[in-house]
């Protein structure tokens, strides 16, 4: 799983690839962390969160938005992100079932997509972080490319 920060006019974008949808969400979230500061100390305690949405794109948006919210409320930078993404009609089989279910996803099912995640909350007093104001839908892409998942997400700084 990899991510790269991309310049985007006055904003910053994260472009990521990963072998699974869960790893892709982790990679984009780690890109958000990297866009916030240059180095992340090993301080902080883990916290968990869960997000539900009607589509993969909405789930990624809402998950990243929740990380920004957690930063603002807890005064921590979410780092070392770990995720489990579940899709519609998925059993406990993991990302392979989400990949198979992806083509038949019903956008009307509010419980169709979930992410259960944890992050290490690095106290903002321990980092020189730039503020990421928000995640945007502008140019957001998330799709399967061959045997990998791909995402492109723009953040407002």
C-alpha cells in the first residue's frame, strides 16, 4: 500500500493504491496524516471509530471527515490508521467479498458500507501540524484498477 501527496492549487491531494479496500482507506488516512505534518512521533493512545455510508465514496469521505473531527475534538493527530471496510451483503470473508459485492451495491441501503477503524492519537502539542480544514468531493476517485484499489482525494488546507 502506498500514497503520494500531490500539489493541488491551494489544496493538497492524496493519491493512493493498495491491494484491498481496507488497506486503501488506511493508506489515504495515512496520507492525511502526512499532509498534516512532516514527522509523527510515537506518542499517543489508540482510539476507535466506526462510520456507515451508502457508497464507497461516501464512506471514504465520511471516514476522513471523522478523522478531521477527532483531531479537532480530541486535539490529536490521527496516525498509524487501521481499518476494516465492509460492503453490502458481505459475510465475514473480508475485502474479497466487498470486492465481489461492489458491482451489486445498492446506493439506497444506508447500512451498505461500514468502516471500523482505529488510530493512534498523537497529541497536537507533540507535532507541528498544519491544519487540514476539510476533505472534499472535488475530483474524488475510488475504484478498482486491475488487481489494486486506487484513490485520489483532495483536502482543503
